C-alpha cells in the first residue's frame, strides 16, 4: 500500500472568527475522522498558526537566512495534516473527502519513500 499526505489548508481568520460551538463541532469532526479511519492513519497533527512559522532559505552563496513568519502570503494556510495508507489515489481521495475542512480544503499527495 502507498502512503499519502493529506494537507489541510484553511483560512486562519475564519478560525479566529469562529464561535466556540463551531470550533468544537469541527474538532469533533476531526476526532470522528480519526476514529473511523484508524486502520489507515499513520500520523497527523494540527499546526500552530502561520504567525509562529520560521522560514529558512539559502542565499546565492549557500548561507542560510532565517525569516520569522510564513514564507507566502496566502488566504488559506497549511493548518494540519494526516498521513494515510491507501491502495491507490482513488482510495486516498475517498478518505480525503471526509476530512473536515469547512474554511478551506485539502490537498492529497503521494509520499515518495526515501531509500
């Protein structure tokens, strides 16, 4: 079976505006997703907001430079992920369609094994 990364992209400002009941309902949706897909889940976590990000890039001389904050300005930011095992992309897509992401969407990418 292949492994796939499900990247959850959402509008962080929508989370900030969400009332406690909405946030609780969405988190319950993630708990339910984990419970119903435990046989194929291999990992996953929410991420801290993009304001906590630090970006490392190498300059033309090869020296690393460090910048606080996210690299890209975007409406939807990476907010979490799941690692799953699936027989093929179609199976991974069926699982990904069930990820609660009401303020955005998800991206599915196959993981390349490093040997």
